[in-house]
C-alpha cells in the first residue's frame, strides 16, 4: 500500500496491515449482486409504492430499474478501468482531485449502507411480528428486535468477509425463493380467475397531484429496491479478473432483479388492493394470505426475515470496509483502521457503523423514511459518478476496459439529480436524516484534520486507491 504518512510519522514504525484476498468468481459475484439488490426494498416498500400510484405499482419499479441500468453502465466503465475496492470515492478523487469531496462521497456511500441495513432490521422485526403473531407492531418491541438483529449482523461481519459472502449465498437463495413464491401464487391465482388483473393498469392519485408526479414520488421509494449493484464495486479487489467479469455479471444481475420486481408487483396488486397493500410494513405477507390462504404464513415470514437479513449483512459489510479505508487514508480517525489480530477484520469500524445503525433504529424507525434516505444518498453519489465518467475520458490506462456510450452518463446524471430533488414529492424528513449523518462525517473530518496537523500526518496518495481497500481477509 502507498505510504500515507509524513517522514516523521513513518519513523514511528507503523504496522503494515494484510491485503485483500481474491475469493469471488463470476457466480459468487452474481449472487452477491442479486442478493444485494433483492430484499428489503421489494419485501417492505411494495405497499408504500402502491399507496402512491395504485394498481400500476410495477411502473415506478420499472422507471427505477431504467435509471439504475443507465448508472450501472457508468460504474462498469469505471470499475473495469480502475478495479480497486474504493469504488465511487476513487472515481471521484481521480476525476476532481479534491480530498474533501472524495471524503463526502465515501461517507455518503457508507451512510447509505447503514440506512439500508437499518431499514432491513425494522422490516425483519415487523415480519417476525406478523408471521408469528407476536403483537410487536407498536411500541418498543419492534425496535428491540431490530436492535438484537443488528447485533447479530455485526457478529457475522466481525467473523470476516469469507463467512459473510458464504452467508450471502445461502440468504440470496432464500430471498429469491420467497419472491418466486409470490410470483407463483400470483400466476396461479390469475390462471384460476382469482384476484383482479385489471388493477395493473389503474392509476390512483390524490386530487391535487398529477399522474406524472405521483409516479415520480413513488419512484423515489422504488429506487431503494434497485440499489445495491454499486456495492459490488467495493468488492473489486476481492474478485478474480474484475475487468473481465464485471460487465456481464452486473448487467445480468440487474436484469434478473428487474424482471422479478415487475412480476412480484403484478402478482401483489392482482391479489391485494392498493389500500390494503399500503397498510403496515408486511405487504407480501398479505399477498400470501390472499392468494394462498392455506400456505403456512410462518414459513413465508421466515423467508422474508432471512431476505432482509441478507440486505443488512451486505450493506453493513460494505459500510464498515469504507470506514476502515477512510481511516487508512487519514480522513477519519486512525482508530477505525484497527484490524483484529485473529479475525483480521476492522472491528472498530464495525462497532462504529453498528452504533450509527442502532441510533437510526431507535430515533427514526419508519421503513419509508429510512429506505427513502438510502435512495436519496445514493442518487447524490450516482450523479457524481455519472459526471466522473465524462471527466475521466481523457485519462487512459494500460489495459482494456468497458466503455459506455457517451450519452448514457449524461442521461444518468440528469435523471439521478432530478430524482434527488424535493420537487419529486420526497418526504422532507429524508433530507434531515441525510443532513445529520453527513454532518457527523464532517465533524469527524475536521477532528481528523486537526489531529493530523498536530501529529504531522499528511495524506499523500494522489489516487486514494486504498480507500475502502487493503482490508481484512480470512
């Protein structure tokens, strides 16, 4: 790793941490991507999307899918051009060369992982209550279960990336099974003449909102269901031949999940009215009850809990590695760069991200607010990444890489900036949550800068390639 200290600091005998281990081939990467995209969004927010637009609940998911694919092309050019673990932060620094902007992008990505995992923990608790009739829908019960769940995620994360990726394979198959059950139930009901297929073309908007703006508002929520593909670039240094496998694998993962989302949405709205689907935090449990009343509800509830657990695991894995990388780049306090002697995992970075998740679970709580904040944070990052592609066109590398058509980054930047704006009808609380989280990052940045000046440490790596990388292995 590039030396990041001044001469005086280097003389103090800083230890060299272990490098990353390339354990992920194309199939494992595909499962990672599919598992990260599938999960909490479709399981928890389908009803909230239906509440916005009515029977055309599939349309916001389709719009979100198109925006995600356009942005994915930008990520493909950059991750094959610069196959490093730092992801969006690396691309931002190479394009603009300003450490503070790089830090803000990296910290924003980290925050999006935590808000996403917090959303998953709330959905886990709600589905546990609904499937097993524990009456935890109100009060502190949901929060306590969510906190306990997040603690388990932290323990798995502490075990190491090998265990986390292996757990991802199992959980991805579980969550995929749950969505296939919903699709099968819907198709079976349609074939039997049950439900109301005509709902899939019916808009239901408020009198003072047009169809267009209702779809835009619903898309800001549905976009949460499509995020996750960007996490895969943070695993670039743990993949075999990343420049070769990323384009096909990432696009395949997006198209698989996009098709599943549309089919699940159609099945759900065929069997349950938009009003009923939008009540509570367990919309797909209602679909099972309506389409297959004899199906053991606890089994599907069990599947749902594992599905959202997968989202939480992957996002907390990503978030902790980014905090670790920022610490190693001397833009966060050095304590977060500590690696456990036996497990070789960034245990203090894991503790920090877990504590932030605890705070969100306790003081925010609502799934739509947390999910919408995740989408908001990532839309900001995606806007920057789409611009970075165009800026970095002038820089060449010594290997072949994917090149996206020039018009796609332009369209992607415009679309992402549009959907991040308040004109879409986004809940203002999402801006408050995002502002507080980024504010915490800025405070830590300032503290770190002051400490660096006092101790003579100075970031000197012009490429910031260690950001998010050089992490633990098994």
